[in-house]
C-alpha cells in the first residue's frame, strides 16, 4: 500500500522554511539544519524529552546518519499530536519517489514483524501513525521528496512511546544497510 501523496499542500515548499508567527500566537522556528548546527535543537520548543521528539530529532540528524529532519510541531488538541518531516541525506535517493516508498514499505514490514511478538502492536501503530509524502525544494535545488509522519496519542507519555518506536525503526534501517 503506497503512502498518501500530499498534493494539496501549498505551504512550506522550499527548505529552509522561513520562521513565522502563527495566528494562535505560537511561532514556527523555520527550517533548522540540525546536521550542521546540532546545538540549535534547543531552538525547537516543540521537541522535548517528555514528548519524545527531541531524541527522535537527535537520531534523525546524528553524524553519519542516513536521514535529516526538516520540520516538526507538536501540541495538545483533544489528543497529543505531532508531525515530523524528514528526508534522506542522499540527494539521488531523495529525488526518487520509489526510495521514499521503500522506507515506508520497510516501516510496514517492521511493524508486522514486531506484531508477531506483540499482537495488537500493528493496529495501534497504524491507528496512531500516518505517513504522507510530498515534493519540496531543498535549498533551491530541483524538487525532491520528503516524508511526513503524523503521530497521535491520548497523552504526552503515549506520544513519547510512539516516538521511541520510530527511533527503534530508524535504527533498524541503519543496521540493515
């Protein structure tokens, strides 16, 4: 099953994103390159240890890793939710839509493998983690693909658990490469 294609998004088409004030009074930090400037993780107020996004961003942007984060947000709106955008560091892979689908396929396989040991795991993750892909321009270059993962949980503790599972998945990809 392929990822949903976000073709309606007309916002944040060029990275690095521009910082801006939101209508609700919050602010968007803009695109922060955590590979070149890892100390700037402190500028990303949405990413905390408590909600699990900070360790997830550290994992995505670690030295010699395969991925990089592009943006994230989190908050409470009836349930605790977030989104995380990421892409591969390898530009050739990032330009190839099939490579993004391969990452998603590996996610589905990983979830199914864990579900064998822990029945119900797959349903819980499928109900609370939605993947989409879209194109964007990275530093003014030709379009390439990113993946957005939307996480939803009843509270911050369960959200942190979702983020921890995602970190474990990312490590499984890097170990198998």
